[in-house]
C-alpha cells in the first residue's frame, strides 16, 4: 500500500538524535540572585527573609509577612511538586497581584501547566489569594511583564500598610 504524499515528503530524511540534542534549553534571563538584586535596588525598603530554598520579599522587617513576591527553588511545599523544580536550573517567581490583573493574565486558564517555563500561570497553591507564578522568565518577559507585576505587587502592599498604619494612628 502506498501513501500519497503530494510531493511533500520528497527529499526528506529522518534520523535518530540523542536526547541531548533535543533537550529544551532554558530561556536566557535573570537568575534568582539577579531578581533579588533588582527588587532590593528598586524598593530599598524591602525586607528579605531567606529560608528553606526560598526568598520572601515583604515590607515588614519584624514579621517578614505579608509578602509581595517570593522565589522558590524547590517544590517541597507544593503538594505533588506541580512545577517540577527538580529539573536542573529552575526556579519559580511568585507574585501577589490584584484581582483585575490576575483575571486578565490567568483567569481564563482552565488547566494550567504549572511546569511551563517563561509562562505566567496561576500559583499552584495560592491562586485563590491572587498569586501568579512564572518559572525562569526570559530577559524580555522579565522586563516587559514581570517588572510591572512586581511594581503592582509592591505598591499594593505598600498602600495596604499605609492604610493600616493610618488606622492605627487614629485608634
């Protein structure tokens, strides 16, 4: 039995390649230390707590909470290891955003791929608290998408702290 090719397969060859040749390459982008430096240089009042393979960015040097962003290098606190951060060189940046931003970016994602690289998705555990995540953002994604999201997250938390402090002053 012959399969008609309409000339599309003529001249094509096939070969077997080693797994190393087909392995997806990570996007070139900032590593966790570069992201940490960016956050601390952009918002010098940021409090950084580091523990359990993670960085927690808050505005409260006493409680280290709430956070506006975190960077994790392990799935150990996510049931089922949805981001598969055991893959070499991977980390996940998590950012707390407002409802409108959350809905615009990830609200319509029915079944997120929590292991996708350089893709914004709902946080695998804290999506209900309006957290989004990205694994290893590329330089372009970091500049064009992540930095504005970090700005929103920082500014939202700073405004909430200002409101809270103002409420304490009038009590």
